[in-house]
């Protein structure tokens, strides 16, 4: 079995520990490096806390049935925690180094600069920042062509998505290598431009603020609003992507709904962007026309719809939301009348006919003839 690539994480906090679980679970040696100056006793506590949390996470996954609990220690043993003073050897041999220190620009730049000095020439370096643009960090890295942002969603050990944002100097081959590595450990990487908010946080911020605003306006209670998100928004978008859903229903529905909400709520934040209006003019409204945000030409649309509906049913079943149909009540059936059949008697088997022929005939005695009673004699 070939040795799996060594992974390093800068920072032993929640993100670093989550990434460590992912790669250790997939068989990789992982080193968490603490870049804060600490007293030996404080570092010892941090190291123990980190390993304890990683073990606890693995035990939880084992209890969910992903693997046998007896394997927890073997997986956790792939993770080591080192202080900054001992980082050189680990960084020199790491295939990829994930930076996960607190979201402070100057601190991140300092950590990335030091790590890139200690890293091997082929080591890829990726920041897990959720807020800072890649090009604000890349200038701190020696060989910025090997640097990009890799945004993990929490909890990192469960959420499959990782958003990759290459910078102006990032080598496309580096992006391809990171995608391949992430896919090998079961993650689903997507590539986006270096814009604030990536993909998910940007959409999420709008949705979360709108939900809070609706509670503030008295549209619904927090409990009912969350229920609507879980069982409407959530289930729908677990099966269909957001743009795929626009195509499924038709871009014209979004176009007219946006116009109505903009006018009714008197707020331009509900207005459709130019691309929706352009798609309307060009007839690109989704499944109805064969093209929308996605291209459906040449696709078996009936099979596509069946696949998506089947996924919906499976998801509903997982959450216990399916139930059998209500069937008509059974009515008592009338007893059947037997009709006299005029069919020919069944043909007897040879054995049956022989048995019947072998039966002795019973002799019947004729009854003796009755004597007539004589009439009484007349006396003279």
C-alpha cells in the first residue's frame, strides 16, 4: 500500500481539528501546528484537548455506524500536535498545508509567511478563511502560485463541500491537485472567483438576515419559520441546486414573482438581476424551453424528472415523512350462487374404474308376496 500524503494544519483550533479528523479518517498522517507562543504546560493542555476532541469526534462517528469503535485509537494515532518551534520537519514534508488561525489579517499573514519559509518547494498552501480575500493574503506567501483559499463548512468532518478560490497568481495545476486530493477523502470541491463571501456564505447571509427580518416583522414565529426552512427550503435544495430549481419551475415564475414582491414590499432587494430578465427575453426559461441557467438539450427529461422525484421520496423517507395512501374501505361481498353446470362428467382414471368394477354386486332379495286376508264366513 502506498503511503498517503502528509497533511499539516496551522492552528489547533476547531477548524484544524475538524480537518485533521477528515484526513486521519482517510488514512493520512496529520500534524496540527500551534503557532501561538505558549508556556510548555499550556501547550501540553492544548495538545491533550486537541487529541481528546478528535477522539470524541471519532467515537461519535463510530456510534453512528460509520466504523467500529475499536478503530478509534488507530485513526486518532495518525494525528500529532506540535508547537511552532518543532514545525519545520512537519511542514517540509507536507503535501498541503491548511492555515486555520483566527480571522485577523495581520496574524494570518505572519503565520503564512513563516509557514511558506519552512514548507517544502512542492507544498501547497491554502487558507481556510471565510472572510479575507485570497489576494490580500497571497503576497505574504513565498511562491504565491501555490497558494489559494479553501473554505471548509462547519462541521468540517461532516459537511462535504469545500469552496476553492484561486488568486490572481494561483497556478491552475495547483487548483486541480487540491480538487483531486479533496475528492479522494470524500469531499466535494467547487471553484469560485475571489469575491467576498464565496458562494455559500454569501447566499446564506441573505437568507439568514431575511429570516431574522421576517420574525422581526411578525410574519411568522421563529419556530414556524425554522420549520418552513427545514421542510420546504432545506429538503428542496438538498435535491435540486438553486439555479436548477429555477429551471425546474421556470425562470418566468421567478421573473414575475420578483416583480410582484418588489412592488408589494416596496424594496428593491427582491428585484431580479439582469440575467433573469435577459433569459426571459431570449426564451431561456428552463425545462420548458430546453435551456435556462443549465442546458437540457438532448437530455431525456422524463428520466431526469423521475430521478429527481425519486431522490425527493428517498429523502422524505429518511426523515420519516412518507406515509401509505388511504385506501377505499372494503365492502362485504354477496355470496356467490352456484350455477348448475351441464358439463360432461370428469373422466375417471384407470385405477378408479378398476376399483369400481371390482366391487361385488349386492344381491337384493325380493320381498315375499303378501297374503290376502280371507273374508269372514257368514253364519246362518
